[in-house]
């Protein structure tokens, strides 16, 4: 694996460090062989692959968590994806999930999976800053509803991720800005910058971002991820520092569509304490992926959204 320079991660370096994903297809099937796998091969797994290995007891949550934390230690000084890393808490959660696995208890596909959260999502006892000096020492006393759901599903929380200050449209942050690992001189878009960087750099298997007018979709697009802004009201905003309360939406950022469906399944649902949510049944998103697309239609608003679309890009937009 290539070593990072002290200043930036080159495209060649990044391709080298993510290249181990090819090896995941030939993942060894015995527990003894699993123990010998390098951390890079563990972190290159998709969330679903990692989940299946935990379920079959071929890998532990502690293995995955340590691999992610090692990767954070190595690359975080360059990439600035995290504002707060909660290593000890994450290891304790992983041990708890492994103890449940040993007893035959499984909470679902997120059981024991290391993920991370944008730093505008409240975490009880852990600072939640929204990347602002004003909130640099703000420590909530309650978890956001989405975090409560993730914990209930068995997810392991690695820490809090960098972002644009208060999830605004600029890339300003009280902390060092997150670096796009594909091209350090180019933007990570905004505002869920750390979420995108952490996932594509394999520091975690998935992350939560928030999206008001592109804050999940932009970073996902420029970093090569799946980023989803769910329908407003499908996911609770309670305990999330607001930007525009009538538009803000929490959503998953992952390396595959299947992984995004798994995360959305865990966080979606009615919250009686959040009037923005809707009391409607949550569909099975993973099964829904198998639905035929022939009958589906895509609506494209033409006015005013595409009024000023450059003629250079217009054909590409309509072709897509």
C-alpha cells in the first residue's frame, strides 16, 4: 500500500489504499483465515458484506472496529474527516455486540457495524459542534432520535464527522476542512464533507449526513458515493441542529445502494415527538431494490430549475 505524504493524498495513493476491495470477492471462509486478514481488506468490505460475516461469526465487530480505528489513525491527519473520534466508546460497543452475537442474539444487519455521524447530530455525553466555535464545547444530554435508532439496531459509533459550519452552503468550518481524497485540490462540496470523506476512505462502513439543498448529494457526487436525501418527514430531525427546519433531512451515505437501503431502514419511521415526521408504515427498502423499473417514471422540473443550464451540460442532463 502506498504511503501518504504529509500534505495530501494523491489519486494513485488513494487507488492503492482502496484497491483491496477486489480481494473481498475471494474473502476466506474460515475463522482462522479471517483472523489473518489485513485491516485494509476488512475496511474495504461493503456494509452488507461485513454484516454477513458478523452474522456467520467469521469476523467480529471488534475486528471491524479496530480496523476502522487504525485507518482513522493513519489517514485522519491528512483528510480531516472527523471532528471527534470516540475510540474507547466504539470498542466498548463492539465488545457488547460481540457478546450478544456469541449468545445468538442479532439485532439486524447493522449489528456490530462501525459507522459515524455528521457533527450536527446530537450525541449524549459527546460534544456536538456543528463545526462552529460557538458550539466547540457543547455536550448534549440526549441522543438524537436517529442515533437512538442506530444504537437500537446495533451500530457501533466511531465518532463525529466534519462539516460546513451549521450545515450552511459554504465550506467554512472552525476545524480544518475535510480533504477530497481523490483530488486534494478539489472541493468536497458541502455540507456533509466529513461523512463523504470518511466513507470513501474506508474509515467507516457508512455515515449519516444531513441534506437541506444538496448537502448529502453534493459530497456523495464528488466523492463517488451513494448519498440519499429521503422524503421529508420519513426520518426524524429531533436532536439535529437545524439549518432550515422545514427542509432539513437526515440520510445515509454509503458505498453501495444496498448499504444505503440498510441504513435507511434503521433510521426511518414516525417520531411522536417530531411533528415533521409522518405516521406511515416504513417499506422494506432492501426488498424494494429488486422491483422492476420498467413502470417507473422520472419527473424533471424545467422551470425555473433548468432555466440557466449551460448549453454544454444540457445534453448530458437530458441524456441522464
